[in-house]
C-alpha cells in the first residue's frame, strides 16, 4: 500500500532502453521517422477514401476507420515514448501512465474488433456478391464501426520502475507486489474477448471465403477474389501475431527486451505497414493517391 501510494505521488519511471544509450538513440530516430510516415500514410488513406467517389464503399469505409484508429493508437504511445527517450528524467506522472494505459488498451481493442468486422465485409463481398450492397449498407457499416468503442478495464498495480517503453498491462502485472492470479485471469479473459474471439471469427470468415473462391471456375476470377482479401489477411497476421504473443503468454515469462520490441512492432511498425500494404496491393487506392498528389481533383 505504501509503494502504491508513492507511485501515485511520484509517478513511474519508464526505463525503456536507458541501459543501452546507443540503441536508444538509434531507436529514437527510427520511431520518429516511422511515426511521421504513419501519420502521412494513414491520413492519405482517409483523404482518398473520402474524396474519391469510387472509394465510397463499405470496404474503404472500414479501411479509413482502420487508418484513423492506427493514427490514434500510435499517437497514444509514440510522442510520450520520444519525449521519454529524449530526456534524462524518465518519470511519467501517475495520471499520465493511467491515461495511457486505458487509451492504448481501448484503441488496441478497437483495432482487434475492426479487423474482425473487415473480415465479415470481405466475406459478404466474396460469398454474397449480389447482396453485398444490401448487407453492408452504410447504417450497418456505421453500427459495426461503433462497436470499436468498446474498451476493457484492467487493473493497475506495481512499483515505481517500469522496465518497458510505455504503460502496458502485462508489464504492470509483472511488477505487482501482491498475488496477481486474479489480475492475470482478468487479463486472460479480456484477451480472449478481444483477441481469440475476433481471430476465430476471422478464420471462420476466410474458411467460407476459401470455399467460395475454390468454386469459381475462372482462374482470373479466383485470383481477383484472393487478391481482394490478401491485404487484410496480411494485416491480420502481423497485428494479431505480435499482440497475442504479448498478451497470451504467462506474465513473467518473456525476456527483458523481448516484450519491448514486440510492443514497438504492434504500436509503431504495424500501423505504418497497414497503409503500405493496402496501397501497394490495391490499384484503386494507388490511382486515387496518384490523382490526389497530382492535384488534379476528383470528378
């Protein structure tokens, strides 16, 4: 109780990579560059989805929502991380740490749900093409996107020193000075709700999609159908693979720096890869971006 009270008064020390100054300087430059590119790339996706009438479809509606969540998710971590890396005093206020904990957890949960919703969108497009516009009408799209406002409340407990890059639940559980069994059970249940269930729905959607595609006689038709889904599937593998590794392992099992790099990947790297993957593999988005950058406007 005394340590918890001290943490409330003094805040937390986010150690990050402070024991490796050279690595910290290199990571500072990389994170700053990735953050800027993330803002530019995801903002471009939002703009072209809004400005180009050809992209006013449920697929691009969800893609622009994903870009918005990615911007907010990275912003909940990167600026504070850069500030902490750039100064000697690594202290983060108790209120700031708690706010970051809940905001980052909520936005991460939102992305998990949104990726599952996008899988359903791809299922409707491939398996029910004639009914697609009816099934994925704007009202349903907005309703499904609003589900992403769900957040999970997780306990905050621990000492003052956090050997991590930002305030994250598994790290706080590691530092608890009491029995954390109940906390770990809560974290596991929340992880099942926001990770395992969405992944299961995504796999089920792609199972139906694969069956539908294999029934297409035309090789060109099969290729187009798989191409429609491949970008989303790549994003799912990258995001869920790293975040499941972080949240579904025993709280005290990872090595000192392993969790830090995993967290860097799904908070900084993956949100940048999303617009890159969707842009490189989608001729409609590439065409809209080309038109936007040339400044010729949209018809």
